């Protein structure tokens, strides 16, 4: 019991610096922005004044605002397409780099580069200069072909993904790193055993590598989703920022918008969690639990 | 293939590896393009900047843009070195403190048991996806009540609560087996020794990543200068560069200078990256995280 209490105490001790900062600069501001989302906020020379307006902000955002919901839906469609691409791409790159090749270090460094590119200033600059698109796509009529065959509702996000393909690759730095760490965690002797048993590389990938990477896939899905939804080239966030300083709408309305947006992100993450929790549980029942039992039996 | 993959690294180039090289080289080119683009854009003379169709690489490189930028900087009251000094101090402390604080928090969240642990971690995930702009005004109130306006702490403290870093570190600590920690504590290591001798070295790749992220956040940060600082002497280099270029954004002559300023802001990011990435990679190879 005392041991457990000691454990609790050191735990709290270790987390306290972060927790205090978090409470002051994240938790409280988030709480007060929730409060503001039900208010109309005026910035006057005498200070900031607010007036309680119940659900007006939310009602206006959901039913009357001509841009917001459209923008959110379009963006969500793009993100849902982009997340799997980023995760799969970074997994492929991680697998390639993990192969026995020369100049590993150099390749690793190059593929980690997106970490400095995709944040803030640089990507804005590139965007402004129009470097994020592939002009070829439009030239060869792929755009019109897609539009004809799929209809604009489905085609638009796909076209956007194709046009931003290079950009997508630039969002994969941290993900590649996480996958590499995951790959190195998988015990080499398992691969040796599989190779002796005559498993093909293809089978090895599906039966050993992929299950081993599963927790890292989940981490990457979450990271990518959050990264895409909150980065600075995001149209929805730009719209929210614009509303913040408009006189008709103001800060209260802008916070209401960000809470709606927040709810949506949370929903998407919950869906990801739900799928992964289930699958992981099944896999463990199938594979993982049997092995330790056998081992324990043979040792004792 | 299956037999070869059991070896860790080949001694020399083998002909069967060509396919990896082709794919990797093609993809690497994509990754390096934006950086080449930044450099070539900053070195372009006026006529090449407005060429249609735009050219990717510079043909007649010139330092003209940097010269223009320098002549702009000499017209303000506060010397440019003052902004640089501020930025260096702020960025340095943010990077060090963020690493320390998030390593400690990640350790506690992953390996310790205390009440509200789950709630804290979930709150962190929610904070991670919160639109940063929406907490700007509430944060201002807090900074004001704590009396941090016009101090360095006003720059540093708000940036420390970086939820992504705690998330990343916690995921890495999760991968360290409990048995390793148990073994160490049976040998008489207390929690601080555990943290310093085992956790810290093992999560180095994550911490190096956190350091890179924190560096970028702090170095490129303009918001704290705009909102929390009234004293011109306490504003950051990023803020200064931003005022220089935002004045010029709409006129034709400003484009080249904006590109030059962008490059100047970007180079420290690149240097930190080159420095830290070797740490990420070296420790990943030898970390024994298995």
C-alpha cells in the first residue's frame, strides 16, 4: 500500500510542471472559449465586453452562415482521403528505409525533412508560390475525366488530393519516424524463424510486420488527422481567424465555429479509435495470448 | 530476398538492391524540392521572379534581394541584433524546457498510476486538436493577470504547453518494457535515477523530434509578440521579419525581399534539423528498444 502511495506521489511530482502549465495555458483558455462561444463579444477601447446570447452563434453557424459548413464538409472529405495516403506512404517509406541498403542514414534524414517543411512558415511560402500542385494533372485531362465519371461531389476531393499529392508527401515526416521506431521494435529472430520456415517476404509482411506495427498505425492515424486538421494552411482555420476580427461576427462567433470544428475532429478520432480497438482485441485473442502460455509452460 | 533480409546491413552495394534505390531516390527528390525552391526563389532577380510560366530554378543568381532587405532593416529604431538576441533566448529556453517537461509528463502518464491519469491524457488529446487561434484572447487575460506582459516569460510559458509533444513522448515511453524498469528498481534505482538513466536515453528519438517541433514553434512565433508585448525591445526576430515583409507584400519590389526574408527565417530551422536528425537516427539504431 505504501509502495503504491509512493508511486502515486512520484507520478504526480513528475507530471506537475506540465500539468500546471496545461491548466493555465490550455485548460482554462479552452474553458473560457467555450463560455465565449455562447456570448457576443465586443472589443471596445475600454476593454472586452460580452453579452450572453444563448445558442445564437451555433444556430447561425450551422444554418445561416453561407461559407462555414460548406468549407468544413469539403475539408473533411479531403482529410478523410489524405490520412490513409499519408499513413500508407509513410509506412512504405519506412519499410524501404528499413531494408538492408547502403546510405541508410542519408535516406532517413531526407525523409525526415518534411518535419521542417510542413510547419507554418515554409509551407505557407510554398503555397503562395504555387509549388504544391502538379500541373500535369490538368494538362492531360485527368480532371475532366474524373468529373465526368464520378460526379462533382465525389470527384472534387479526389482531384484536390491528386493536385496536392506532393504536399501530402510533405506531411509524412514524423509518421515515417514513428514507423521506423516500430519496425526496429519487431524482433529480428522472428523474421529469421519465418525465413527458415520458408515464408515469402509477402507473407512475412502480412503476418509479422503489419501486426507488429499495429499500435504505431493507430498513433500515426491520430497524429496525421490532428496534424492535417490543425495546420496553418487549413482553409477552415483561416475562415475562423477571419471571423474573429469581423465586426458583425466577432470573437464569440469565431469560438463557436472552432467548437463545432473541434467536435467534428473528435468524432473522426473516435471512429478511428473504435475500429482499431476492436481489431486489436480480436488479433490478441487469436495470436498473442497463446504464445506466453506455452513459453511459461516449457520454462517451469 | 528472404534470406538476405536477416542480415542487418550489407557490406557493399549489391545489384539486387537497385529497385530500392530507384524508388527511394525518386521519392527523395520530391522531399528536397521545396528546399531547393526556397533557395532559388530568394536568389532570383526581379525579371525571373515574375516570369511566366514560372521557372523552378534560378538562372542568374543574385544577392540583390538580401541587399534590399538589409537596407530596409537599417531604417528602424531598435537594432536588428536585439530582436535576434530575444529570439535566441526565447527559442533556447522553450526547446530545453519543453523537452524536460514533456519527458517527465510522458514518463508519469505512461508508467505511474495516479488518480485522473486517464482524464489528463484525454484532456491532452483534446487540447492537441484544439484550434490554436480560439484560445488567443483567453490566454491574453491569463498573461495579463499573472503580470507576464512585457516579460520574457510571457513569450516562453504559453509555448511550453505543447500537447503534441506529451502525446509523442508518452507513446514512446509506452514501448519501454515494464520489466526493464522493475529490474532497475530491484537493483535499487529510485524514480529519478530511472528517469535519468533509462527513460531519458531511450526516448531520445522522440525528444529530438519534440525539440525540432518546439524549435519551429518558438522560432517562427509571431503571436506572442503581437498580443502580449508592448515594448518594442522585447519582440522577436520572426515578428520583425514579418513587419518588414508584410509592408512589402503587395508591391512588386517586395516579392524578392519577402523570399529572401523567408529564406533567412528558414535556415535556422534547417540547421537545427540537420543537427537533431542525426540524434534521432543514431539513437534509433542503438536504442535497444525491442
